[in-house]
């Protein structure tokens, strides 16, 4: 039976506690073991003597019968002076794998392409100002007919609206004059009132003509009476 000296985990979540055990190499890590020869508490300080407890005599016995320590237990045995641990050297441990190398190459290629594109953009000549100035009148000439076409319908609408408003105003003035003109007013007075109302003058001055006629009628009998007195 192949035996090994290794750690068996115990404790609670995020608070591990390990036992140093001698067990069959085919048994699970936290399964059945043959003998417990020590303990390891990683939560304690490194200079604390309770951090690693090991029965050196039992460890030597199991080593003598062919038990193989794990890497961590070999460190403990070396520190306790039970068995010297040979120095290990693995120069390829830090070498990245094939996929990591491919990702690094792709990243370097993208950086190189971006640098070439930036250099090409910086080396490209700037656009000439004359070409820009020539393009501006062409754009203005293209936009001018569009503006005229847009303004023409608006002008037509304003003219039609103005004519309709003027006709409606003339009709309203004529109706107002017809309503305000007295029955005994003459045609000349009605025409004058219509012209005055169309010009925006006061509409209340029209009835002045009947008042003048009444004054003239009152003055006529007085003159006849004066002539009769003079004859007498």
C-alpha cells in the first residue's frame, strides 16, 4: 500500500484548519486516514509556535517505511529538521502558454496597425482652401431656386388674403354707411360719408347735412318777416 503524508482540511468557511495525517494515497483528501501526526493553522502568525505542530518521531517512522510527503508537508519537515527538502527549479513555470502568446501577438498587431494609420493620417496633405471656396458658391446657387420656390407660394397666399380682406372691409363700410345715413340725406351726403368712412375718418360727422338744412329753413321765415316790415 502506497502511503503519503499530507494535509486534511477542517474548520469552517473562510477559517481553515488542517491536520497532518498519514493516509493511503488513493483515499480522498478529507477522507479516512491511518494516523494523525500533527496540525497546521494558517490563521496564526508565522512566528507563532502553535502555527505548525508536528510529531517528528512518527514522521521519521513513516518516512522510513516509504511514505511520501506532499510539497507543503515537505516544507514543514525541512523546517523541523526531519528531512531536508531539495531545492526545486522550474524555469518554464512563468512562461505563458500558447493561447496567451497568440493573444499577445494579436494585441501587438492591433497596436502596430493603429500606429501606421495615425502616421498615414498625419502625413496626408491638408485640403486646399481654393477648393473649399469654389464649392461654397455652387452650394449657394443650388439653394437659391429652392428659396425662390418656397417664397412664391407664400407671396401668392399673402396677395389673395389681402384682396379678400380689402373686399370684406369695403362691404362692411358700405353697410355701415347705409345703416347710419338718415332717410332725408342726399346722394352727395351719402357719397361723402362713404368716402370719409373708407379713408378712416369719423363716422359720426355724416348727419351734419340734415342739421344745416333745418337751420336754413328756420332762418327763411325770419328774413321774410324783415322784408314785410321794411315795406310797411
